[in-house]
């Protein structure tokens, strides 16, 4: 099943470029999106049924990287780059940064849940776009069959 992803690397790069506008309009920076994509795997649901088969995002690992997204935002803020929409703008400071690094920061759970939901939504949009791209290039059937092997 891993082989099917190797066969669409070029297609993924094309969709990545096309999807950049969608990411720019989202709450995620390109660095954060890269982290989200690293934690995401793609599968083909109902691969044996040509009419129902579709690419789906396996986002099981996303909750594990959510704290790292906050670290990326903190680093961007420290370097003077305004994060796209800091959910934890409680004034920040060194003590809050240390507390956060130690997992002692308070109240971030709601923001994490919102970010997680947004990340999952965007990743599935990406999967849908990837499938549309493969279909438009006449590669979908070949990829769907390769997934089953």
C-alpha cells in the first residue's frame, strides 16, 4: 500500500502548489501546515469499489503535534513574524513560554481542539483536491488499484 504514494509524488507537488492559496487563507503558516502534513497519512477508502473509492486523510497522529504548532507560533513571534492568529495571546512572556514547554500552561485545550478540527478539515480538503487532480489526469484508477496491491 505504501507504493501507491510513491507513484503520485509529482502529483502531490502539483496539488501542494495549488493548495498554497488555501493555506495562506487559513490560520496556519506554511511551517505549521508542513508539520500537519508530516503527521498525516492518506488512505483510499473503499478502494475495491470504483464508484465509492476516495482518498481520506488519516489524522490519528495530529493531536500529538498540536503542542508543536504552538511552539512554531511562539518562535515566529519571537523572530518578529506575526503568527497568523495566535490563539494564546495572553501577554505571553518568558514564564508563560517555560510553563508551556513544561506542559504547565493553562487553558490551551480549547484552542488546540479548534486548531485540530481546522487541521483535519484542511487535510481532508487537500485529499479531495488530490483525488480530483488524479482523476483529471486519468491516473485515479491506476492509483486506486495500486493501493489494493
